[in-house]
């Protein structure tokens, strides 16, 4: 049975995250922040575009965060979650966090009404925050969650951030986002991944599946039982050797 305290914690985290995203979005529009943002953009983007082949490569590579491609990735990962855990609910959770991320971006666009760069832009520029970077981080984290074994789950976060960095560099090279919009996409994408993993951890035991997202702690019942068994076996061997 799912504990109400766990549900409340997830709801509070979700609401706090949404408020934080919207508030920080308004902060990015403040004069001092925008001045620094513009200065960084004006210094970095022309330099990146002066690197031979980077702009043309970025035009192709940045499609890793394109909405149509990400939609099919999401469907593929939802099916993979069903196969991985042999239950339909994890697949629906994948779809939920994916469409929830898209809804968060739409709400943010309407509430924050962020600005877009106008100089050195190649392609269509976007406002706060970068949905492409957020989606790449989230989708990469979901994929790594499903394929990496338990002992390597810490690599999920590093791998997701690395894919996000690739997407952020391509978008910055094309001048499509303010630098602070790209940076802010990392905690948003990682936060959504965290919520998914926490939700799966909470509902997993109820569904009869082991998400395998966190290692067993020394105080967990089955670990204590194993330790007791090992101690008993050691005592038996000691007694036998004494006799």
C-alpha cells in the first residue's frame, strides 16, 4: 500500500518545483541579469560560430531535442519500461513525466513571457527555458535508468547531464537561447528525472516490482536477515572447529 506521506512528499516537491521554475524565469528578465546574459551571449556565440563546421554540425545535432523526435523517443521508452518491469504502470509513468514536462514548458512560456535572442541566431530562437535541453536530459536519464544495473545507477545523472550539455552547446552555437535559459534547463530536467525515479520507487513495491533504483541499506530487513544467517553460519563453523 502506498503511504500517503510519500504521495504528499511527491506532490509538494512537484508544486515547489513548478513555483521555482516560474519564479526563476521572472528573475531572468531583471535588468542586471539580462545585462550579464546579453554580454555572455555576445561574447560566446560569435566565437562558437567562428569554429569551422560547428554551426552546420549544430544545426543537425540540435535535433536531438526536437519535439517530434522526442515524442517517438518517449513512446519507445514507455514500451521499454513495460518490458523492463513487466508491468504497464511504469510505461504510463514515463508518458506522464514526458507530457508533464511538455505542459510545464507551455505554462512557463505563458506565465514568464521570456525574451529570445535576436543577434547571430541560426534557426528559430526560443524563450526561457530550453525545452530541448530539458527533454534530452530527461529522456537520456530515463533510458539510462532502464539499462544500467543497480551498481551503476549513479552514472544515470552524469550521463543525462552529458547528453544535456551536448544539446546546450549546439543550441548556444546557433544562438537560439540565452545562456541562462540553457543553464536553468539542467536542474529542471534532472528534477523531473528525480520525480520519476522517486514515484517509481514508491509505487514499485505495491505493483510487486523491484525498480532497482537504490541499493539496499544495511538496515533493510532482507540485509539484516542475510547478516544474521552469515553470523549463524560463522558461529557453527567456529563451534565445529573447536570440537
